């Protein structure tokens, strides 16, 4: 299956898709033993996992971000590491370091590499914005290249490799905000919001009693790699690609066909990686919904988590209390999703011709 890009059609693939849907249902069912609500967050985490991407979760303290990630790791037969990022954390603390050891047979001393916590399959990077840029850069190399460099030696990381980073949007004193280049390496930026009244009542009931859970592993590493491979073979029509491009290219101020409100509210737009992640995420979402092709609804559903950290609102937007999500949602509303309407839209013709 890895040697071709044929669509998902044969019986073996169909069985794999069925197993993906079963695993998805099972994981969500098990997470519900520990996590109340947050259905959309869980769905976006699993879409990123099956798309071979990484996630940045943002939310105020106490919303169970760390608990959600650690519980998700328990449903997967994968090695899990939790790294608490602090201002004094050094790159070697996460990548590993070389130490001198004596060889008892020869009596000589030699260097031996001791692996750091990055040498796991699922990494929880807790409070990533509280560590200096050089440590953030070490994580960036691992995320993008799936390797770490110690001295002059490169050490490959095992697959699958999935980084889930958290950050707190408040208490920014003494923090190191992630630069745009590093945020772009995350497939999704996921907002973890306050629970509803009913959900919070259930949280209070569970966490103040003697409740227990029975979390068990659902997928192992080889199964996840096979499903990640299957996701890339889901077909996306030219219309779906064109729709994703229309959304992303409209965020690039100074380009032909960009709406006026985008020029008024944005100082920077999304790059080509946004389109790639929109399509990959839409493919994974289609499989999770039981379909073997991408629809524009899949792209719409993922527009905010893919784009919100790739566009930068300006002072005008901030003064008018316009967020990046507001800009994205307006783009989604005003961009036709039907093929004929998309092609005939006079406003979008410069976008497609550029």
C-alpha cells in the first residue's frame, strides 16, 4: 500500500477504514471516562494524529489540557513523555546528551549518547512558551525533521512521532512567545474553551468522588502508521483543492483579489503549508466520517484550527476586537463552496489567475 498512490478502493483498504472508524469511536468512548465534553478538541487531535501532524493547544489553566493529552496517550500503545517547559530548560534536557563512559573490556573511555525525553512517540510539551528560544528551536527540529542533532551527530526519532504542545494565553510576564515560523510547524492550533454548565457540573461530580477509569490501548504504532498512509490516499477533487486555495490565498494582503476587510484587519497571511494541512486534515476527517473523498465541508470545519495561527491580525483589528477566527469565519461565509459559483465569482478570478 505504501508503494502507490491509488485511491482507497480494495477490500483491504476498506477494512482498514472500518478499523479506523472503530478505533476513533473506541478512543472517544474511553476518553469520555476521564474527559467531560471537549468533543471538537478531541476530534481535531485525532485528525492531526492520523494526518501525521502536530498540535498546539491553548487554554486557560484548569481545562484539563494535560489530562486530555496524557489520557489520549494511554489509549495508544506508544511511548509517552511529558516535558514541563521552564525558563531554565536547556536543549540537552530534551534531546539528550553525550557522556563519557569507561569501557571495562578495553579500559578506554568513550562517548555514549543518553537519549532525552524527545525519543518517544507521543510528546506532551507542557507550557511551551515558558522556555527560551534555543530550547524551542531544538523541539522545532524534532517536529519538522524527526531527528535531533547533538554535537555533529544526527539521531533519528522513531515513527510515529506526535507533539502536543500546550500554552497559557494569560500570565505572559516572563514568557517566550512562539515565533510565527515555529507556530507554522503545528498543523492545528486548538482552542480549549470553558465547559458548559452541565459539563462543569459533571466535572465537579467526578473529580470530587472516588471515580476510576479503565483506559486500555486501542491502536499500536504499526496500525497508526498504516492509517496515516491510508489518509494520504484519500482523493481530493480539483474543486476541493481550488476551494482550499481560495480560502488561503485570500489572506495574503497585497495580492490581487484579496477582500477589503482582509487588507484592513491582517498584517500577514498564510503560506502554502496552510493549504497542505487543510487538505490532509480534510482527508482524515472524511475517513473518520465514513467517506472516501474530501468535501468542502471538511475544509470548512478545519479552516479555523489550520489558519488561526498562520494569519496575523493588525492593530486595527485588535482595536475593533476582531480576532483571527472572526476573519476566517467571514472568509468561509463569503467564499462560495459550490463549484460553479466558485469559478464564476468575479472577485475570486484574480485569485485563481495569480
